């Protein structure tokens, strides 16, 4: 019983320190961190894990184990008006801390827990001058390039289906 | 009370489910479908299950379709049930469909819409002839899609933006940034329903039901004389602000279909005549649903626009109470659960009524005979 209480207290303390640390980070909006977190969130899990295998990661402590939940996606009435609830999407999140102190947060689309964990570790490493370049070159940039390439092909396929109208001129004399 | 506890069916149920499993698998000489195959090759079924299941997750939807033996309302039920097991992290920033990475965009109303008519991967203009090449076992080569040397513009103007300066189309102003939109997953259906509540219900609503309602409207039962202003399909970025970050990140680029239906409005003393709009939006590529939704959305705005309509598509209680496939299917299909007590009570009542009927009839006959006898005397 004593052990159970201790472990609960420990867990509570851990959560406390973890939430205390992230009170107001709104000044970070528009920073490169937003960019890499988005890249990690959108990338297919298989691609993230494949690239991750080629990287060396430092020791980290899990602050919040990967957990799957949902985010309600909101549309806008008429396309640009007041919000309404369209439907949910699955999302998985995870939080870790490196031995050197950087805290990483992973929020990824879908239910892949390894994906969320890797996103959290990568986020922490991107904040460390020691690991930043390695993760940027070995993970973030290849993911972003793959995403851009996929987008580019879709855009060109769409363009190929654009209708080019022409008007028939009828020659009444003929 | 409609039900009665019945015991003794466990063995029958276990055996029935085992047989169901066998039927689901089908002929074992035929290779089993993988979830990935369903996700990739039954994409529109997956899209429908996600839209009406109200949960975007292609792998879960494909699994549900496999488990349901391709019965889409059953798959939608499975997905809805699963989502109740998950916590909610929050709500996204309202999406901007004007920024959609468009794969398809057509306007039936305006031929020269800026950005052009882009057909995308559509069934339109196919001849609807069965293609027996697809029946060949393997080795069927798919000719690659054409890839243009040009790319699409990063943003295509919407029909609303195109005509905004003239005021020919009603706007959709953001009138309330503080209020949380109605959430049917947390609150019960209530009336009168505002447009946010109606749009959520329609987005989750059964495609077949909305299609029929839209069709009935077009045929004159509450017609709004719609013109298809714009349909667009493509990927829309979903932004979310996690509490622990305090700033927004993009979570996903989700494929969505949007439809804006135009409908005439004569105007009023304060309001110049202009087009009003019906709105449809769904997860995935789901054009029939988005179009139907936009027609029904417009029909349901009768109260707001001073239209005195009595047609089914204009009656919000009728539409919203009956649009959910899980609720509708559940209520119709609950009739196959044991109603033994109802039936027994009915039987007793019916027997008594019949006894009274025949007694009364016999009595009448006897009185008639008596009467005739008296008359004869």
C-alpha cells in the first residue's frame, strides 16, 4: 500500500513539474519549432520510423507515455463563417525529457504510439544545439521534402485535368 | 416495457458468431483481404465510414469495413463505438477550406471561375460500362495519371470570393468568436436548432437519407432551386493548439469535399436581392453527400429567410431526428430483439377484443331473431 501511495505521489510530482514548465509558450508561435512539429505530426508513421532508425538518440525520460485520443475538427459555416463541429480525428501525443533538460512534445495524426514518441524525442533533440543538425538533416528535412514532393505530384495531376474551353464557330454559309 | 430477460441463448450466440466469422472470411481458397487493401482500394467506402462515423482514421474505417463484411452502416456503428473509448484532447482551429490544396474543383454555375474547372479523379463522364479488365486476376496495368508541367495555384478563389465585391452572394460573416459551437457528441439534439448544430448533424447524417431529401427538394417538395456554385475536393490543413505548447501546430492535411449551392432570394425591405447559399462539407471524397448536405442545409434555413415551408426537407425536427444512421438503424433493428412480453400482452388484449366482438355479434343476431319472431307473430 505504502509503495502504491509513493508511486502515485511520484507520478503526481512528475506531472506537476511537467505542466509547470509549459504555462505560456505563446511567444514561440511562428518559430521554427512550429514548423518541425507540424512536419512530424503530418508525416506517415512508417516514414518517420524508417528514418529514425538511421539516427542515434540520447537517453530520455518519458514524462507522459504515448496516449491516443481525438481532436474535434471544426469547419466554418459556408466555408468562412462561424465554426461548427465537423467530426473528430485520431491523434496520439507523448512527452519526454532528455538528460540534458530539453523537453519534447509529440502530437501526431493517427494512433501510432511509436510515431508520437519519436516526434517527442525529435522535438527535444531539435532544441539542443548538440543534436539539432543531425535530426534536421536526417529526419525533418527528408520528411518535409517527401511531403512537398507528394503535394507537387498531386497538384500537377490536378492541373492535367483542368478543362480548356474553346468555342466552336459555325460557318452558316457552308 | 419492451424487453424481457431471456436466458439460455449463450451457446446459440457463440455458435452464430463463429459462423459469422467463417462467412466473413468467405472461401478460404480466395486470399484474405488486408486492412491496407481495403484502405487503398475501397477508398470511397472508407471515406463514407469516416464521415458518418464522425472520426477521421482511414485504418480504423478500413478495419471496421472488414469486420462488418462490407456493411457500411454496421462499420459506421463500429467506428462510433470505438471513438467513445478515446479521450478528447480538444478542438481544432476552424479550418480554412479556401486554402485547400485542390485536387478537384468544378463550378456548374460559373464557367469562367478563376483557376478554371479542374475535374480531378472523377466518375463523371465515364460511360458506366463494366470494365472486365478489372476482373482479370492480377497483372492489370494501370496507365499512370498524366502529370502536368504546371502546378495548381496555391490558393483557388472560392465562388464567394469571386463575387464578394458585388454583393451578389450572401456573405458568411464570423458573428460570434466566443461561443463554442454546438456539439452533438456532448449535448442531446435540441430545437430550435442553430445552423452549427444542423451542420454537425448533417455532416454525420446518413448519405442515403440526405440524398433522398435533397432529391425530394429538387422535385418540388420544398424546392430551393439550387445551382451548384462550387464543389472542391482536396487536402485541408488542420491546426491545433496543445495546452502544453501554447501555440498552434498543424496536425494533418485531411482530404475533404466541400459544396456551395446557390439559391435565389428575392430580398426584403432591408436586404437587396442576392443569392443565398447552402453548405456541405465532409471528410474524404464524398461528393454526393456534400451536395445533398448543401441542398438540405439551405432548405432548413427557411425560418431565417422567411420561407413558409411545410415540405419534409424544410422541417428541422423531421430531418435532424431521422438523419443519423446509427440511431435509425438501431431503432428499426431493435424490433428483432425479444418482445415476448409485448406480444403476450397484445395477444391477451386481442383475444379479449375478439371475444367481445363475437359476443356482441351473437347478441345482435339473437336480438334480430327475437325481433323477427315477434314480427311474425
